[in-house]
C-alpha cells in the first residue's frame, strides 16, 4: 500500500504581464480565506508575484503586492495622447515600448 503524503497548497503562476494582476487577486482571495500556500512557483510576471509573496511575512504580502501593482499599472497623464480611435492597442503598445512602464521597465 502506498504511503499517503500530507496535502499541500501549491500556487503556480505563469507569465503574461497583465495576468499577474489576476494572480495577485487569486492570492488575495486565498489569503482572505485563511489559505496560505506551502509552495509558490512562477515564471516571468508570475515569478515577480511569487517573490513578493514568499519574500514577505504573511501579514505584509498583500500590502507589497498592492504596492507593486499600483506602481506598474498607474495611468500617466500622457495616456490620453496614446488613445487614437481605430488603432486598437497599437499606439498604446508603441507608447509603452517607447516610454516604458513606470516601476516595471524603462527602454
């Protein structure tokens, strides 16, 4: 008979930029339900979220995630300049490549 292993909670987060904000929300829901992960694994933006989670005490994790996401997702005053009707996200994406994203990367 196989030995039964103890159950563990594993939070796995992938890359994909904006998906990271969703991942932070998943962690928030887990935290509020009293469910802290035993393992946290991530790649790309998921690795950044994972580092913010495991690199802080449980009482500080949500604070640090919120600070990071407020910093990288804050709108700039020039955002309206990039809103060109009919261009979809092309002009906004070019603006991000040209100017970077505050707190996240600079070209």
